[in-house]
C-alpha cells in the first residue's frame, strides 16, 4: 500500500518536499513551544518506560529528538526524504535510525514497547483501509502489552451550517487556518494562509481523512488493541464533548 490517494489535487508525498521541510521547524513557538512539546515528551517517556519507542511519520524529529535526549531509544518511519534530511541536521543515524517508507506498511527492525503518532498525522492516510493498516502495522511492531498512542483532532462538523463547506479553526495576526470539508468522503483540506503588511500572502495546503473517536476505536479493535485511556491533551485533561483534540492510548493484551 502506498499513499496515492489524491484529495484536493494533492498527493501527500508531494506536500512534504524540501521547501516544507526547511520551514517546518519553528523553535520555541507553535508546536515547538515548550508548553506544547514538554508535556508530549513527558507522557511518551512515561509510556515507553524502560522499552524502545517507534515514531510513525517522525518528520524532522520534533518529538523524537527530545524523547531520545530523555534516554528513550527511538526509531522512526518516514515517507519524506527532505524531512529526514532536516532531521539529520540534528542527530545522526546511530542516534535515531529512520526507515524510509509508508507508516501503514514499512517495517522497522526489532520490537517496541511504544509506537506513537502525534499531531494528527494518522489523518495523512487518506483512506480508511490505510488507516486500519496503520493500526495493524503498529501492532506488528509491539511487544505483548505494548501501547500505540495517537494524537488527533476532533472533526468540527458541528460548526458547519447547511450549505457551508469551510470552518476557520485558527486566526491570529499574520495567520489564518481554515478547513474545507467533503463530508461524503470524510475528506478535509487544511488551508494555511500566512501574510504580513504587504498585499501578498503565502498559502500552503494539506489533505486529510478525518476520523471520529468511535471509528478510531473500532480500527484499534480490528488490530487487536483495547482503548486504555483518552484525554483532551498530553497533560491528562478530561476529554469532553467540547474537546477539540484527544490523546488516545491503545494497548495490546499481555501474554
């Protein structure tokens, strides 16, 4: 299986190119802000325990590098060569090995106590079949009792009145983020507008297949997992009907 599904005229492997990799890291701000990153690393280190961790779609190492610095052995799987090149400016292959391939099918050597997918990345798989395969691939890599952790946003369809196809999910000086929905196919395209005082703006887009928490739980069951916990964030806040995202921990049965 390979990521060939096209949504909004885009293929995933075309999106994560050299330009994207070079501007992906924003040290100290955005998803690299300490208040975002530190709770993520804390929770993953706790879940990994004394075992090894495997990150699906490791990207430029936003989470993997600080997790490895905490003493957790980390391996990655990543489809984008430019993203791996950016990671290699931070750590070498001996420190964080990376297998080039699709997170739904690529196989890393050995077994792990933890597999994790952060920042909505499972939605980069654009069909339900690929998303189910991702769960099965996680199970394939885990030891008995091992955990698969997914961070994922909750679709904001309640904001869509009849006839409207888009929601603005974030707005701040110099940036507007909006999503356009295809509710028939569960597809969404995220549009990121960045601008300054000039009349010009930069647009980047990424396609996704959104997943409801209940559907995610069923995918987990098909791969042999049970839901162990679900919180609204990495710090353990309660997940409610108003939560915009969740951190779900799935676990394989022990021997």
